[in-house]
């Protein structure tokens, strides 16, 4: 997806990200829902946008082979469904908990935005019909 948007993905050790941003070796970083206030990134970034289009639910992905799913008893399917929804709810609330940490970015001059991608935007990026 990043290539489709004109970006090139590189893998860096976490300890190298600050310097790479500072030296403009990389233009940005994408990570988990954590705003990374402890890494000093607020000192070398202009923008903090989150959560990402893939967050926080991407942390909660679950794939089950269709044939294996069909063989599960309905009770197990229900348990998996409830657990998956609870996990997404927990991760969503956890991300919201991190929002006050964005103040640290603002204090250093970083502009903080909350991303809100409309389904048609995601459809255009991903090429997958919304809904």
C-alpha cells in the first residue's frame, strides 16, 4: 500500500529512528498506537498523525481458515467473536488513553492531528470496496 502512495518502506532498529528523522534520512515513521514520547521523537518531528488507518485494530488481527471455522461448534465461534470484539474495544480505549501524551509533542512544536479516514478514502487507497 505504501508503494501505491509513492512511499518506500525501510526497516530500522528502534534506536536508529530518532537519528534517521533528525538527519532526514527518513521522512516519517509508522508504528503502533503509542505516540512514543519516551523516544524523543517530538524533538525531530513536525507532525504526529494518529491513529493510523490500520490502528488499533491491526494489533488485533485474527485469521482462521474458512474450512476450520466451518467445523467449529457455534459456541466456540461465539466465544471467538466476543473475545475479538473485546480485544478491539480494549485496544481502542488504550489508544485514547495515550492521547494526553500528545501534549508532549505539542510542547516541542509538533502539530498533532487525529486521523479520520472516511471509507471512500480507504477504498481509494486500498482498492477494496468500503463496507
